[in-house]
């Protein structure tokens, strides 16, 4: 994956609705609204081609599928504590884990050199802190961590506000819910 700068993330955000997205990917976005963060994740993965992607909080699997379609050569590792009634992550390059994102046995199974980590799980402060510290050592230098719901979920908001690293808010990605990014520097 090429070296990423915060300016690059802003460019993807600005171009979210200018870029052509295949119909099969657009079809995914119809299941949840607004689709901005799905578009952003797809375009980010398409542009930078990370090969080791981890999603914390699968829910219906729309984000996992968008990222998997962005780079079919990647493996998207997605973790959630339960399966939901709707399920859209049927791509062959998705590996699902059922259980807690901070379960020691699950964390051990996730490969090192994570290039993209998408944090969108339980949103409590304690869980977000634990996830950050469990997965940070597994991140590749220059990898990116995206945090969803940094404005709307109290625990994630407190974590984000107290995170003492260089970071950026991508205001147009998930509108009033908040979407933040950290580029990992080791």
C-alpha cells in the first residue's frame, strides 16, 4: 500500500460522488442510508489496495463487502458478537469471526501488518480503548484506522476526544455521526 497522507483522505472524501462505482457495489448501498461511509471505504480500498483489512463490528456486512469489492485480492477479516437477520458479506475474500473483538483467541487469529482497520463495534469507551490497544501493535506502519460514530456514540466520542495522536475528522463521510481517521506511525 502506498504511503498515505491526511490530504489523500480529504481528496477521497471530496471525490466520493464524482467517482464511478460499479452497479453491484451501488446495490449494496441501497440497504442502508446514507451510504457515504460505504462509498468512502470502497473508494479508499480501490485506490490504495490494502491486502490485510480488519473490520470490528460486522453488523449486516455492508462495509465488509464494500471493502472486499474494492480489492478482491485482499482478505477482509470481520468480527462481530452476533449474526444479524440481514447478511450482505458473501464475498469470497471475507473471513468472519463470531465473538468479541477483544477476545484473546480472536485477536491472535488476526494477522499482523494490518493496513486498514475499521472500528465500528460496540462504541462503549472501554471497548473502543481495548480494541485500539489490542490492534495497534498489529498495524503496519502507515496503516490507517477509521473510527465510525465519533460524534454520535458517547463512548467513541470520549475516546476520540482523548486520543492523543495526529488524527483527522472526515466530516462528509458519515455526516452527523462522525468518521475519524488515524494514520499509524511507528
